[in-house]
């Protein structure tokens, strides 16, 4: 059931919200390449930082050298989770 209103502010807000919603959808669509590039950059930077650590430091934090790329990907995709728990081949 749609309510009819005579409030001019509500009518104006309703009329303005539709074009902005479409514009937001287009902006979201155009932004995905930049998000993808940013994700790849963060993942590579994380992997490089882990690769620069020596074997003892990696062992102390519970990371095997062969799982660095997997851990870098997991840390970028799920930053709140512990990426070491995502490694399945231990």
C-alpha cells in the first residue's frame, strides 16, 4: 500500500533519490577496476613483506615460506581473520 503525501519536501526527496541511485550504481560499476588493482597491490605488498622475513621469524609467527602467497591473499580478502588458519595443506 503506497501512502500519498502532500508534503513538498517528501515529493522532492522522492524525485531526487531515483537519479542518484542510478548514478551510484554506475559509479559502483566503474570503480571495480580500481578496487581490483588496489587489491592486487595490497596482496603483492603483503607477500613481499613476508618474503623479506628470515626463516626463523616466519617460523616464530607460524608461517611456512610456501604458504606466503596464500596468506597474503587471505589477509587482503579477510583482514579481520587470522590468515594462518586458512592454510589447508599443513
